[in-house]
C-alpha cells in the first residue's frame, strides 16, 4: 500500500506493508534513526514522536495510520540550524547519559513546554512518567526542562 505523510515539514510518499509500525517506517524506510526502538511493548517511551502535534509512542502506531498526518521527530526539533531550547537544556544540564531515551524524552518535554511554558518539577515528572530512563535518575532531565523553560521565557521577554 502507498502512504503519504508530512515528516519534519517534508511530504514523503512510500510503498509500505500495511503492518509496518511508524517507528520502523521512520528508522528503516526514511533513515531517521533519532527515533529509537526500545521495549517493543510501549512501556519505555524511547520511540516518542509527534503525530499532528501530540506525542505518541511510534511503536504503537501503524505507518498507514499516519498517512495524511504530520509527524515530527527529534530530527525536526532544531530549526534554521539552531537547537531547540529543550535540546540546549539537555546539553547544559547533562540531561542524558547513554542517550537512548533522550530523543523520546525531548519530544515529550518539548510538547510539555508548548502546553505549559512554566511547569513545576512535579508537572515535568508527570509528563515524563510514561518514559523510562535507566541512567540519570531523572533529576538532570527535570533540570534540563527547567533550564529550557527559563531560557525560553527570557527570550520571549526580549
């Protein structure tokens, strides 16, 4: 079957099998390997991407279901050669160690800041509660999101 969708702002059309998962379409068909494939049971959250602006676990979505929709991956966070503040925050506050969960965390955290530009630590922890990080203990991830929120607020105030 043929599927067409917008991925990171570009229309893509490919011939696929109807049972192909979105995570595999992104990684194997389009070569967007920033989206990781982890647990295969939708428990870890490493595969989070946006579907029409909302975070989804791409291991639970068929590529065919994304047809006609807009998908954004971690590769689509940076704009015009500038890292997104959430990416900068993860760098500044060491929000990653092994980095395996990082793309999904970033996509979830970017969505959080888009809906709530000044979240509390508890709200950040709630937002990432559907994702597993085995390395950081989450404290540095929370600090990374706070850093991004503060820096976005400062930029908006200019």
